[in-house]
C-alpha cells in the first residue's frame, strides 16, 4: 500500500513538473490556485465538519489585498501575498468567532451571510475598484529581483511551490495531534468536550487556518491573472469551491485537487456556452448529491478496496 | 418644512414604506423557509428561485395569455407550488435521512439550474410589469402609491393567515406534531409523507406569491431572487426558526431597519442586516425567537 502511494505521489510530481511543457501554463496555474482553495475548504468540512458557504470572502479579499499592495502601493509580490494571507486570517478570525456559535446548517447560512456582507463592502469600498475591480496588476520580480515572473513558465514553478507549501501544511495539520482532536470533535462534539477539549478553540483555529490558505490561493490567483474582481468574492464563488471539493470527494486528500482541475477545465472548454455553464454546474451538484456523495476519489477508492478484497 | 435631524419627512416616510415592503417579502420568504425546515429538515436554497418563478409565471401569463394580475395572484403560486411538489417527490424525498448539508447543496444546485435556464432564455435585464392598481393617495406627510399600500396590507394578511393556519387549525396541529415527532404522528394513522410534500408545496407557493406581489414593484428578472435569498438567510438566523410569529416580526422589523438606514446613512443600507446578525449572534446566538439547541 505504501509502495503504491509512493508511486502515485512520484507520478503526480513528475506530471506537475513537466506539465507546463504540454499544457497552457496559465490554465495550470489557475487550476492550482483553485486546487489550494478547494483543499483549504476541504480542511474545514472534511476534517472539522464545518461547512462554510462563504469561503469566497477569504479568496476574494486575498486577491484584492494582493492587487492593492502590489499595484496601488507598489510593493513587491511577497508583501502582497503576505498581506492577502494576513487579511484573510483576520477576516477568518472575526467571522469565525461569531459563526462557530451556531452549528450545522446555521453555520453555513451565517458564513454565507457574512460573505455577502463582504461582497457589498467590496462593491462600495474605494480600494477594490468597485465594478471594474483591480486590473493590470504588475508582475514584479520576486525575492528582490532574483526571480523574474513575467514569463509564464517561471511563474508556474513559483505557483507550484506555493501550492505544495499549502498542500503540505494542510496534510501536516490533519495528521498532527491537533488534527486528531479536530476529527474527534467532528465525530462527537459532546464526547470531545467531556474529555476536556475546548471544541470551540479547535474549530476556530481550523477556521482561521482554512481562511488564511484560501486567502493565499486568492492572492496567488491575482498574481497569475493580474486582476482581482467582484466575481471572486461573490456567493457564486463560494458555491464553486464547494462543488470542487464535492466532485473530487469530501474528506479525501487528493479529491479537492482533482475536483478543482475538472471544474476549471470545464469552465475553460465550456466558456462559449455563457450562462449555460451555471446550469451545468447546478446539474452536477444535483447528480452528485443524489448519486455520488463520496465524489470521484471516494468512489474510486471504494472500488479499488472492493476489488482488492475480492481477489 | 417639517423635518427630523434635517431629514425631510416625506423622504423618511418614503423610505420607511419601502422598508416595510421589503420587510413584507423577508417575512413571507423566511416564514416559508422556517416551515419547510421544520418539516423537511432542509434549508431550501431554491426559495429565491421560487420567488423568481412566481414573478415570471405572472409576467408570462400576462404577456402571452393576457391573464390579469388578480388571477395570477392565485394561479402563479399554484403552478409553482405544484412544481415544488414534483421536486420534493423526485429529489428531496430521497435525502431526508442524510445530513442537512446535502439538502442545502441539492437545493443550491437546483437554484443554479432554474436561475441559469431563465437567464439563458430571457437574459439578465428585467422586464417591467404594469402596476395593477394605478394612482395613489396624498397622505399629507407623503405620497402613497396605491399598489404599494396594497402590498403591505396583503403581505400582512397572508402572514397572519399562515400563522393562524399553523397555530390554530387541525391541519396545523398535525403539522406541528409531525415536526416534533413524525414517527408517533404516523402511528396515529396520519400520512406524514403526504404532509411533508404538502408543506413543501405550501412553503414554495408562499415564496411564489411574494414573487407575484413583487413583480409590479421590481423588474421581473432571472436573478431577482438570488440576492434576496441570501438576505433572507440572515433574517432567519436573526429571528431563529423556532416561531412563526417570530419570523413575521423579524422580517418586517429588519425591513424597517433597512429603510431607516437608507435615510440616515445610505452606504450601509446593504450591509445593515448582516451587522444586526453579527450583533444578535454575540448577544443571543440562538436567534431572537429561537430555542437554544
């Protein structure tokens, strides 16, 4: 089993390294940003049992802050990324403190409502550029001129490194004692409480971590595509990230990554259908909830284990 | 000139009336959400889409079949209610045993499909619906368009009738009992699955009725309900889903607060309900009328 996992990981890394020579790098970078976003979301739902329907606020604000710091203030992109992550973390702390006061479906509605509030603020606040958004964010060199990122392929490896950092952080977190406590709370909060774990503090930390990584994903996306718009803070984006995690498989490690690639590819190839993409996305939601609740990775995993047992 | 804090009185009352009208829609929608959640354990994300369908049904019937507003007021909720019943029988029924989140996701997907189809067919720009009662009255301190006055009164009557139906009639008693303990009510020989279907149809029809009432005030467009439903979620969190009267009071109250904000500090009028939600969560996490659970 570990051997197979090692082979899978090695294969994926090779694919990731040679990818930009075969596929359009900007597509890969966008997909990686969404993959990180979906992993951050999945950390919360899959391992803490908290369903946030407002993760677009962290993603979108991360992008806006990156754009503001790099374009308007004129600082290097590292600072932009840090600003994006920091703002998302603070926003996560503020909304998390309030949202974890309710559970289950209320949690989803509260995060959704707060995200809508952030959306309205972004429409009106001067630093976001309102309806136009922030456009033409420059790609300044990284690390004081050491890495030029105007070339898409070079930038790809930077984005890959950021993604792998976030991905590794999430896995480290899930497999730490902290992650174990989180799963215990997810499975039975009363029991975890009676064992002396302060459930709310664990949930809040998971929420802030997830928000920060979503912010990192958003800031990275703004660096790649050089713009930040209202779409990224809208309720539709919050729904999209849920869809990515759901398609790939909630609570699986690779599921959200696969889901993000599928959805981003779908949007790319179906772009000519315009509004109809939303109809297709909605239909996928319905089909998955009705028939494939474990998502692709979950269903494949079940099939694989079933086959091994049979042989 | 009469004014308070240098705000001209007609502007103040004009915004308060607008707030009251919005509040009427919040009340009717959150009422339906609460009743559906009580019976089905599903937060109905399609509620905004159903509201839109109500308005569209009225508009399509007027433009294609020249069916007047007053007939639409009855027909549109019936059509949309039947549509809701079909959805409940085909899809929702199969996921009641799952976590609440799946109902939320399923109805979210359905809303995307419904709104996407209408946007694809009729575009995003709205179509006007002529006011069924033209003219208005000069009340001295403000001008009151007749139709808007009618909407407030009609919504109030509908809300109170719903409250009466659930709290004071035999069918309502079955409904409340089935919400508490469906297994026991079933043992008494009452067809609970049919009651559940009926509840969903009624809740959805209520949303459609709100949509018909809104058609002459707002533009009839595919996305008219998509933002509204998000605000209504906040209203539901503020009020708590425990009581019918609570939903009505919270809906109207928040509409008024929103209207007042439009007069005092316009930029905050979009966000004030969410701010109220944050405050309520700090002070009374279960909601103003909710039981803590």
